[in-house]
């Protein structure tokens, strides 16, 4: 067995990394070929399914990713959350110097912070990766703090998914680590995906979080 020694394990990690990278590239090129209209149409259908999903209906505190052009559009989800009075949290990941500082302090690379309303969203700066998010040095409430409810639902971004809930992210492990660090009971997890992101099989390890549901257009 090659994994009986350290070299074998290192080799396995490298093979897994390469396998994930290959699937990521294949799905990303499919996404790049989608029209804006197709993405809008699918996003609308996914939104409709989300708003009817039992985990969404009973949620009081939801983490939403702020979508890029290669992801299901989550803007209407923000609007729905604000109008229903559910608490809305968005991911804030550290990059550059802040990332090194947080790692050195043993802090997680990503946290969820409160988003108050649509104006708050419109005013957000964007990261070098093109994602809107509150500045790292701006104090923001987190779930379970200051009288805010803990998260009961996390909407999951990702590059690829299987119908069983396997997930392939962008390779930074942010969501895997974030969910692993949360105490039980863990929030429900729902991935929002274009049909182009769903595949039969994904390379996964026991660290990859399996989501409860993957919502796609019909
Ligand atoms: N809309 C949205 N927001 C999100 C995520 C997401 O997937 N979608 N994330 C989900 O986790 C977190 C951000 N994820 C990120 C993943 C990769 C890189 C990044 O810099 N990628 C570089 C390579 C970096 C490196 O290897 O050093 C790149 O691809 O060029 C940045 C943020 C939090 N917010
Ligand atoms: N719970 C964890 N604790 C520590 N390291 C982890 C954990 N989960 C994942 N990692 C590490 O993070 C790195 C990236 O993981 P992976 O390639 O699975 O990211 P991903 O799920 O595709 O990306 P993301 O979650 O950021 O969208 C890997 O080296 C992995 O071992």
C-alpha cells in the first residue's frame, strides 16, 4: 500500500489536487460558454425552488454568497431575505496580508458577516477576485453575536456538484473549513447550481463537505 508511508500520502494528496483541478477546468469552460440569458433563466428557476425549499422556509438566519457571473445569481435571494426579515450573512475571506495574519493567529480564512439591506450590498467594495464583500477591517456582527441568531442555512457556491451533494469548490477549502469549525447543530446546506455544473462523479476526500441539497433548473 503506497499510503503506508509519508511519501505515499503526499503522492495521494497531489493526485487528488490534480484530479480536482482537471474537473474544475472542464466545468469552468462549460460555464464560460453559457449565454447571459441562459444563466438568468436558470437562476430564476433555482430561486423559485429555493424559496419553496423547507430549509429555506423555516430558516431565520441565512448565509448567502455574493455571486460572480459564473454562479447562480443570488441578488434576488438578498431581496427575498430582507423583505422577509430573515438575518442575512455574507462571506468575508481574507486575502493578501490579512490572510497571512489570520493564519498566524489561528483564525479561519473566511467568516460570515451581517449584511443589513440592499443599500449596504450596493455599497460593498469588491475583492481582487471580483466578489463584493465588506472590507476586512470594518467591524461587522457575526451569526450568534449581539442577539443575532446562529446560522440555520448556508447557501453554497461551488464549481461542480453531484446530485448526491458532493461539492467541488475553487480549491481554497474556505467553505469546508468554515463548516467544519461550526459547532453542532450544523446549519442546513443548499447549493445553487447551473445544470452545466452537475456531473456524475467528483473526486472528493473526507474533508469535503457534502451538501444537503443541490438546486438546479429543470
Ligand atoms: N461568490 C462567491 N463568493 C465567495 C466564494 C465563492 O466561491 N463564490 N468563496 C468560496 O470559497 C470564498 C472566496 N473564494 C475564493 C477562492 C479562490 C480565490 C483565489 O484567489 N483564487 C486564485 C488562486 C489562489 C491561490 O491558489 O493562491 C485564482 O483562482 O486565481 C479567492 C477566493 C468566499 N466568497
Ligand atoms: N476541515 C479542513 N481542515 C483543514 N484543511 C482543510 C479542511 N477542508 C479542506 N481543507 C484543505 O483545504 C485545501 C483545499 O480544499 P479543496 O480543494 O477541497 O477546496 P474546495 O472545497 O474545492 O474549495 P472552497 O471550499 O474554497 O470552495 C485542501 O488542501 C484541503 O485539504
